[in-house]
């Protein structure tokens, strides 16, 4: 298990891929953060 393993986080970083182990930051979660930040003010 290491850089060559597609199922590990390190392997996904090395390959530049995403999945359950290494999810992409989604547009939806970004919008939620901005909305929460606006309400906090």
C-alpha cells in the first residue's frame, strides 16, 4: 500500500484522481460555507 495503490489517499494524490477516499471539494459545500459565513456576520 502506497503511491501505486489506487484505493489509498496517497495513491490517489500521486495519480491525481478523486473518489471516496479523496473527495473533491464540491460546489454545494462551498456555497454552504459562504452562506454560513454571511449569516455569522
